[in-house]
C-alpha cells in the first residue's frame, strides 16, 4: 500500500523532507526510448521517478507508462525466483538458482553435443545488446532474433538498402511536418512531442494522415483520414505532383539520387487523380499537401514512421520506399527542419577472458538472409513469428527468450504455443508473461530495471539530436525478490554448461572499460545520469554521402533486382479487402498509457483503462448505425482464425472501412491477474505470415466480420 | 507572500495521462484515487472532427465554495492561495464535494475528500509540481505571480484566457488558454 | 409510578429483525467492503444515508411541530398526544443522528464543530440547531412526564423557534450551493417546512391509532380521540395537497428552466433514472393513495388514516431519495465550451447496506417506542 495512505499528506510531505531521499539515475524500461529517469528512493522503497533533463528522448518528461512501470517493482505479477515446469498445464515449481543453472546448463550441453550449437535460438526484444552473442559465437549459432519483424522491419530494411541507414526528423526547425501512420502522441517519445508542440507554437504546420483521429491529430492543423492500406497510393500521388509540377529539388536529385529515371518511368502515369480513387483523399488535397511540403522544403519532412505502417501491409515495403523518395524529392537530407542520421560513438570492451575452441557458424534457423529462403530479410533482426516452424522442422531445439513475449506480441498465439515442443525453452522475463507461462521449461527471472546496474547505452535514434548521448542504469533498489541481473544469469548458465570464465568481469568493471574511450568517468555518469558529447551531426550543404553502394540515395534497390524483383516501387494493392456490409479491416495502434503488451498488469495504468473504457474497439458511427451497434455494446469479431467478443466505442474519428483496436490488451496469462482477460488483441486475429522481402508480419492484412452481441 | 497560479493550455494536451499518474506517485495515492482528470470532447462529423482534452483539477478558488460550506474549517486557504484540507478536522461530511463545481475532490482511504494540493509542501521550496514537470507537451505552467521573473506574466498577458465556470464566480487560480478548436 | 414489565410483542420481533439487517449492513461497511459498501461516488457524493438523515430529521421536527399544537398553540385535543409526540420526535432525531454518523467518515471529529466552527457553513448550523433541539426535546419530555406543564410549555416556545430554524436551515444545506443548481434557491427551505408538517401529521396519525389499539377503551375509540384522529387526518390531507402543489410547481418550473442543468435534473426525475421511484413511490404511493384513502374514509377512520400515514411516510422517504439524487444527477459542466450532453446522467443506486441502515433505524425507533410504551405511562390525562 502506498505510504501516504496511512497518514495525512502533511505528515507525508514532512517525512519526505526528513527521511533520507536518494536520487539515482536510470533508464526507463517502458519502451525502446529508454528515457532517462531519476529514481527517488525513500527508506529503501521507490517513491517516484522524474525525467532527466538532458536525455534526448525525455528532456525531463516522463510518460504515464514510465511512471507506472517504475512502480512495477512491487507488481504481484513478478516471477520471484527460478521456476521449473512440472506439467503440461502451466504449473511450475520453484527451484534454487544453483539447481536452475545445473539443470539448464546440462540440457544445453546435451543438445549442443547431440544436434550442434546452431540449433540454439536467442529471441529477445533486442536493441541494446545482451550477453548472449558471445556464447552463441562459441557454440556456432547465428540465430539471434529480435522483435523487429513485428515492429518496423520494413522501415529499417528499406532505409538500409536505399539510404544506408536511418535518418530522423528535426522538428525544431520544421515548417511543415507530415505524419502518415505515425502518432507521436500515442506511440510516445516524450521529447519528440515536446519539440513538435514547440515547433507548432513557432508556426510550424502539422498534417496528420491516419484512418483514425489519433492523439496527434488533436493538436494537428489538419487531419486527413485515409483508407487504411492505401498510403502507398497517396505517396505516389504526392511524388507525381512534386515531379510533374516541378516542385522537387532538382539539384539535390541530380547530385544525390540514383535511379530517379527508373522510378519515374514506372510511375509517371500514377497521378494524384489516380491516387485519389484508391486512397479516398481528394486529388486536390493530395496536390495541396505536396505543394505545402514543397513550399516549406527543405524545412519540411514526411516523418519516416515507426511501427504504424512498417509491419502492416503487403505494400509496406513500397510505402517505406516512397517515404524516402518523397523526402529526397524535398531535398531535406542533412537540412535544418529535415532529416539527419543519428549521432553515435563507440564504447570500449572488456578484454576477452575466453580463449577456448569456437565452432563454425551454422545457417540461420529462420532463414533470414539465407539464399533460397528469405535472402532480403536482415539477419541482424530475423523472423521471430516463425519460431514454432523452426522447431517443427528440427532447425531449432533450444530457445531462449530474453525480455521478449512473442506469444502476445507476435501473430496467432495458438500457433506460437507450439514453441513448448522444443527440447529446451528458457524464458528470462521479469514477470509471468504468456511466453514464459505457456512455453518455458524454465523461467529465470531478471531483476526489475531499477534493481540493476548495466553497461552503458548510446542514446540516439528515431528523432534527430546533434550530439551523441551516453547513459546507463544504476541500481536504485535492492532486489525484493530472488531474481538476478542478466550478466549473473549468463555467468551461471555458461559455467554450468562448462565454460568457466566467459564473462570475466563485473558490470561495474564493464561500465568503466566501456566509458574509457569517450573520456567519461563512472562517477560523472552517476552524477548526471546522462552525458551529452560534442555535437557531431549538424546541417550540411555540400558533399553528402550515403552508406549505399553508389553513395547516393537509391530509388531502385539493387538487392531486389538481384532477386528478380523490380528495383523501384510501383503501386501494390493490399492483400485483402473487406467486402460485406459487416466486414471491416482490423487496424490497431498504441494507447498513450500502455506499452505494447507488458503493462496490463499495472494497477495505475489499468485504472486509467477502466476509467477511459480503454479496451473498447473503435467503430465509425455511420457504420455502427447501419449495424445497429451502440456505444458500449458487445460485438463478436471473427477472422479466418478466431472469434472473440469485445465492447465498442462509437466515434466520428475513424475511417468507415476499418475498426481500430488498442494494441495492448488481451492478456491471457492467468498469473497476470489484473490484465487477464481484459479486451482482445489484434494478434489473436491474424495468421503468422512472413513478408517475402523484409520478413514483417503484415499485421493489418486482416478482415473481420462483426456481428452484434455475443456476451 | 507567494501568489501561486497555474496556466493550462488545453490546445496542447493530447491526453497521455502522465500528469495523473505523476501526481499519484508524488503523493502515494492508490491507483483509483486521482487529483487530476481529463475531460475529453469529440465534436463534428466524420471527416471534420475535433477533439479537445481539458485537464481539470482543484482550481484553488479564491472564493472557494468548498471552503464556505466546510463546517469545521478543515478546508482552508493558505495565504499563498493554495486551498488545503486539514485531515485532523475533517468529519467526512462530503459537503465540500457536493459544493465543488469542478468535481475536484476524491475520498481517500480515511474518508477525507482530498484533492490537488498544488504540491503545497514542494512548491514553497521552488520545486515544480509533478504534473507540470512530467508533461511532454508543456500544457501546464505553474508559478508565483509575486515573482517578477515568472514566465506566467507574459503568458497570462498574451493569451486569450478563460476560467472554468467563470459564471459561478469562484475565482479560480487556474487560467486556461481559450480553446482554438471547439 | 408503578413498575411495569416489558411485554414482548410482534413489534419486538419485527424491530429486532430490522435491526439485525442494519447490523449486517454496518458490518459490511466497517469490516468488509469499506467505502464500496455504499453506492456513492465522486459524481454523486451524497446518497441514501443523507436522504435517510433528512427523512428522519424532518420527521422529527415535523412531529414536534404538529405535536406542539398542544403545548404551544394550546389546542387542547393535541395535548393527549404530547408525550408520545415528544418521544417520537426524540427517537426520530436520534435515528437521524445515527444514520448521519454512519454517513460521516469521521463522526468523532465533530468536536471541531465546536473547536473551529465555520459560521458560513449550513452544516455547522444544522449541528447547532438540531443539537439544541435534541436538548430541548429531552427537557420538554422530562417536564411533561413530570406533569410540569408550565416548564414544558416554556421550553416548547423556545423549541418551536429552534425547530423551525432547523428545518429551514436543513433546506439551506441544499439550497446554499450554486454548484448544484437544482437545489439552488429558496425552494428547499420551503419544501422542508411543508414536508415536515406532512410527516408530522403522518407520524402522529400512526401513533394515535396504535396507542388507541394498544389500550382499548382509551381515546382513539372515544369521541374525543376520534375527533383528534379526524383533525390529524385533515392536517395530513391538507399538508399533502400543499406538498403536491409545491412539488408540481418545482418540477414544472424546472422543466421549463433556461438552466439546462435544472431542466435535465427534472427530466431525470420524471423520465430518467428516477422515474419509477418518482411516479410510483413519491407520487402514487406517497401522495395520491393516501389522499384517496383519507378522502374516501371521510377522514374518520383511524385505521385507514393509519395506512394513509404509512404510505405517506414511505412516499416521503422516496421523495428524500429523489431530491438528493436529483441535485447531483446531472454531470457537472466543467467547461463551458462543451455542448451539453443531453440525457447523460450520473449513476447512483442505493446499495443494500445503505437501505439496511435506514430500515434498521426504523426498527430501532419501533423497538424503543414499544419498550417505552410499556414502561412509561405515555397517556396524558387532563
Ligand atoms: N499485441 C501486440 N503486439 C505487438 C505490439 C503491440 O502493441 N501489441 N507492438 C509491436 C511492437 S511496435 C513491438 S516493438 C513489439 C514488442 O514486443 P515485445 O518485446 O515482445 O513486447 P514488450 O511488451 O516490449 O515486452 C516483452 C516482455 O519483456 C518483459 N520485460 C519487461 N521488462 C523486463 C526486464 O526488465 N527484464 C526482462 N528480462 N524482461 C522484461 C516482460 O515480461 C514482457 O512480457 O511488439 C509488436 N507486437
Ligand atoms: N504509448 C506507447 N508509446 C510507445 C510504445 C508503446 O507501446 N506505447 N511503443 C514504442 C514503440 S516500440 C513503437 S514501434 C512506437 C510506435 O509508434 P507509432 O508507429 O506511431 O504507433 P502505432 O500506434 O502503432 O501507429 C501509428 C498510427 O498508425 C495508424 N494507422 C493504422 N493503419 C494505418 C494506415 O493504413 N494508414 C495510416 N496512414 N495510418 C495507419 C494508427 O491508427 C495509429 O494511430 O511507439 C513507441 N512509443
Ligand atoms: S517513452 Fe515512456 S515508457 Fe518509453 S522509455 Fe520514455 S518514459 Fe519510459
Ligand atoms: S501530461 Fe500534459 S499532455 Fe499529458 S494528459 Fe496531462 S496535460 Fe495532457
Ligand atoms: S476547485 Fe473545488 S475543491 Fe478546489 S478550491 Fe475550488 S471548490 Fe474547492
Ligand atoms: S468532508 Fe471534511 S473537508 Fe469536506 S466539508 Fe466536510 S469537514 Fe470539510
Ligand atoms: S499540482 Fe501537485 S497535487 Fe496538484 S495535480 Fe499537480 S502534482 Fe497533483
Ligand atoms: Mo515497436
């Protein structure tokens, strides 16, 4: 129970003043932004967190999830000690860490000896390294998989191919900002919103294109509802307008673009008028947006996006290509108010302490980057939604899940449940997530983020910031459970496996070595929480080079041509279309106060859900009227693979062709009592498909039939 | 003597709810107890739609109906303008809740109708209220009108201001920017 | 005074049953569900217990008011009822206080009403007037029992002023706040006075009949008693007519009010969430039925008047529930930009715990009254 409830507030405040309150820097673990936070600890207990003013993702501001997730230290859904599965009915028995290490280590050894090290899969949320790679290098496994195919692999893959890496928007100087399927106010990066609202206050124009009147639309100058799945047509219409009306930056294109003519050859007939018939936005409006962008260029951008379109449709790859093409036509690369690459730096590494034999690397179990399988998919990210398939085919025998929950974050949970058929499944979560409960043979809980010190991270990405930042987590709280840090878990496992000294350092030592080359001391980092290095990415007029084969922005992708595809994008329709009066496209999105799928057991965040009726599925009022559905009614939603019941929110703010689900709910782990059974999830309705080129899940190629009633 | 007021620009609010929970952890409130709410209004017909989100909390009225009706003086106003509740004196009659035009009060575990405290014990040390500092859209500005350096002077001068339910003449200490949308 | 033995009657068991219900409700509130035992919310902070409090408090003052026709206004035929009227008044007021004490989360902090009173608060004055009234009631009852009519009458004069103030002030508790515009203004003080007379007449009608039944041969059967019964019935009928007129005017003007909140509240009353309690209980059971009964019996059947009294009280209970809820049923309009949503009402339904406490209070009154009836000599002989 929170302390203040037991006394009156003055006493509470007094106590806060007199009790020893310490302030420890850390990084929020609520989402990939890893915002810098200060944890306030009073009498050994977490009191609250505040944002770190320096950190480029938060700039002192913390979102609702950040506050909630910090309090998860005390969440009853935590796994409090190592667990071993005892039956097929999700019953577990607590074991000691020593037992866990010995049993898991022995099984690992047996599997590697019998089947080879390449049968190991490490699947994690990913992003900021783990210690697994070093072990996998030794036993010869290549299959390090991240969640990206469920998030935004169309985007990163295409940017790598066409530009040589990601570029990010500079809000501060922008005069026109076009957001298409990118809702910064719902898929939150706090500092981005701060800068967007500030830019608006300075006169910057915000245009939001989204089938749904999303949170960002509330502060936009204009909301343009688009037919879901047709953004590619809208983009082609804009590009066509820019080119035919000579509004594009010709000198930029001449200097820095490769493949313009090829692109134009294939698309010169795709006018704004044709786009209009597909995307439902008037041709004049499409032209107006193009002119508006061109008028402000280069201080204008089309936001590169995040999740919103980048793992959603059969045409997501081409849509991402057009995103780059439009920005290139605006000539905004390296321009104030345009797009910039991320600033970065390199850390030092502790000296290797393992000198034993190293096995040759096997092929990737998911086929990412492999000839004849998924050659275009980035092997650094992999294809997480097909792990059951790899197991069935004997390509994967032991699977580790670290901070990752594909049973809920990947499509088709019933299919994902087959993961438990592997010879060995180990999950390293902090709570009883579905993957652990339904598939793991062993659960090895990691400490909550406020309970751990970690190696440092470079803070960059997604939004422009001229200088690199370096930050890390310092242990703010003693662990209240018998969970461990990842490093200690890896040490225990590898030692039991038979490798004595793979990680021959403590995290403190690692931290010091890492910071060495950039001249920052651990104490300084602890004091400031986040350190900003010298600005290194500033506007450039001349001499731009891009990390592609030609050194230019390539409108035509060579790797695609090699595989027999057309190198440039052309119109590709969505895979499926609604046909009947009671059919809709099922689309989804982030809710500002929930993170993916991992916050539904948080009492604070769920109280907001309760109050805001946050689990409801949105439906356009005229469609609802036709079906006789009213606010709060239960409906049955059926797709090819399942049928579920949910309550409906009626709104004017949604394209009539789709229904929209907040993407967070549908928790089905009974051990997460608060979230269990609340709402439904889009992943329930879609089969586990793989996009041929970039491996994403096509999360919105889903038609559902909706009938009134059901509960 | 300080003279605390808050400025809220609902035109910037996107309804993230961070203010609510930042306040809850600041004050150790239970999850369902909250001192600030978001009033959401959707207007218009598809595709011409608008949404306005107005954050509402105790307005620290200078002519506070809650204070007028409180039989024991448990609800009182500090000289710096902040309206507080002395839990020791509160009989829990809930008259203040009935009288408050802003729905600002919630009953806590002790049967005391609590509400936003303007972070009273913290702002006197120059700290910023939790709901203000956490807000990514800078919807809220808190300050002391007796401080000539406060950005509030400019804001209050240059904005079209309204006060909630000005017709009731409660003299709130929260000033809202006029809605540009609804 | 002769010693009498308490005889258990059907009333004893009925009242004990009702009390047991209340105990269960109280256990639910204090030991099991806490605040959730009651249906109140931040949107509707005042619920059935405040209504119950008003019901009992107004009945107490009303009984005192009509009862004082004997002592103060020297209407002789009422004097036979003096003791019972005073006792009923005391018990009703105690019931009111008990219900209020359960409603208050921290009743023991009421000393601060004395230590740091806020003179502008009508609830403070409510405490003052009703507290004082209770003291006066005890005094008047004491001297009446001692047959010291001089002292009793003296007190009764003061008491009349105090109780009138108390009722009017009780109306002010609601009318004081401009926030709840349905209550705002002078109507509720007046409503309280009129309904006090109605409930006083109803309570005394009932007592008169019952006391007559208990000791056959006493006044309710004799001509003097029948005359009193008729007068009480006529007061009751007259009161009900005025009350109905008042309510009709209130609802009518509210419906036509330019103030949306007021009009909406009246809508909620006649066709919204309160429609059934309003039309069925408040109007039909509480006004139309008793009037019909009284009229058809030509005011001269103590037995039928008794039933009219019961129905009236039942109707009044719902009237209290309705008006307390009606004041809070329309969501507060916090921003003036919003187009007012029509027919969106704050929800409130009394929980069984809340009902149990009101019903238990009735049980307590019956129990003590029955006990006193057999232990004390409440018949007045002049
Ligand atoms: N249903 C659904 N699916 C989605 C999304 C969605 O919104 N809804 N979003 C998509 C997107 S954009 C993304 S990025 C992915 C994310 O997909 P995931 O990475 O699978 O999901 P998360 O919710 O971020 O967290 C996964 C698990 O991490 C664990 N965890 C949390 N903190 C810690 C910690 O400190 N240590 C350890 N060891 N474990 C921890 C939790 O147990 C949680 O279950 O999902 C994609 N798929
Ligand atoms: N609150 C919150 N914030 C987060 C996260 C979180 O889980 N919760 N996760 C973080 C992560 S990992 C990510 S990837 C980002 C995601 O950030 P975003 O990509 O901005 O988030 P989404 O809500 O997935 O998608 C954005 C919008 O796309 C719209 N959309 C759906 N279909 C279409 C379409 O066909 N066309 C167009 N134009 N729009 C469409 C949706 O309505 C939604 O409003 O958020 C990050 N921040
Ligand atoms: S955006 Fe919110 S949840 Fe994500 S890291 Fe930042 S504070 Fe945490
Ligand atoms: S934190 Fe700011 S943007 Fe978020 S809901 Fe509160 S006021 Fe609105
Ligand atoms: S907003 Fe309500 S609680 Fe706050 S001072 Fe005004 S009347 Fe009192
Ligand atoms: S509940 Fe407490 S603070 Fe509110 S009016 Fe009653 S005594 Fe005053
Ligand atoms: S000012 Fe302080 S008490 Fe009031 S809502 Fe903000 S954080 Fe809560
Ligand atoms: Mo993501």
